């Protein structure tokens, strides 16, 4: 079974959510990266970069993997556009020139001052480079504004997706009411057996999983319904214990382990 590398911590949650979905689709397809390259038309090296968070996959690659993995391309492309917005913001920030390069330091007199001025060609080249830098920044700003306008019209399509952590959310502490029915354990917060939960998700489904992790003797931290680092590590431990794909994402197989069902 594949064991994915941990994604870079500096990635935005929307980018992480997209990559986690792509990883799960690849696992579901049971294809190696070479076979995936043949099926999608994107090279093995490209898929290594996309699935390890080193570069953002293009929309065509996302759509191709969605079809290979049997997922809805429209829903995955909407998630890709949200990830692309935050990826683009990071690139725009990187194009700003360091503040130390914007000011020309005052000339410090020495014992011997050269009387010759800078060649006119050098001054002209510097002015041209400054104009080019400003033009590039303006073009990037316009492109980013257009991207945000398009995303504003498409975010409604993700209304049914599980929520993610935001600054306005009020902390909630859930109560676990464990009971066993038909050979499965429930905590009274959700009866789902196939909801996909990943890092930064929030809600009663996450709290249900946290209760079941605690029942299994793997503490996930507070039962607060927030899929944070402690919960992710606990999920990875139960996946490793039961011989599942260790990706820190809760899906049908991990729910079966959490609810204590015998392997099918």
C-alpha cells in the first residue's frame, strides 16, 4: 500500500484539500505513476510534483485524474480553482522586489573620488528594467483580480462540501455517547460510514471520528469537531495499526476500522 509523504506545512488548506483528494483518487485507481502518466497524458515526473505539493496541477490534469478515479470532474475543478487562488497569491507576493533594493544608497565619499559618471547606457538599462518590473506586477494584479471574480461565481458549488476551519468559528466541545449496534460502534454524533474527512475539516462527523478514536485507545485531543494535527496523527496511527493506506484522511475503510467492524 502507498505511504504518502507529509505535505509542506506552508501550503494553504485549500491546496492541501485538493492534493489529498487527488491522492485518494490515485489510490482508488490502483495505478502506479507510470500507468497514471499513460492514462492522463502527464509525465510521471509531473505527477510526483503535483501529488507532493511542489507544483499546482493544471485543470486538465485534475479533470483527467477525476475521470480515472471515478470522481465528479466539475466538483474537483471547483476545488482546484479555490486552491489556484491561494497558490497565485503566494506567487504575486514573491514577485515584489525586496525593500532594500528600492532605494539607492547615498554615495560615501572616499579619499579618491572618480570623476567619471555612469555610462548613459547603464542608466537607460536600469530604467528599462524598472518599467518592465512594474508592468509585470500590474499584469499579475489584473490576472489575480479576474481569477477572484470568477471564483466568486463558482464557490456556491462547494456549499455541500464539509466545512473547513475559519477564524469566525466558535469552539465547540462535543459529548460522546458510545453504543454498539449491529456490530458497529457509534458515538451519537453521526452515523456516516463513507464521509471523506481530511485536515482542517470541522463538524459533528469529525467529532464522531474523534470519539471513536478515543474508544480505540488512540487519543485525538479534545472532542471539538476540528480535524487538527492531533486528530490527523491519531488517524494515521489507527490506519497503520489496521494495515490501511496511511494518509491521515478518513474514508470508508478508515470508518470501518473506527466503528470496529470485522474486515470484509
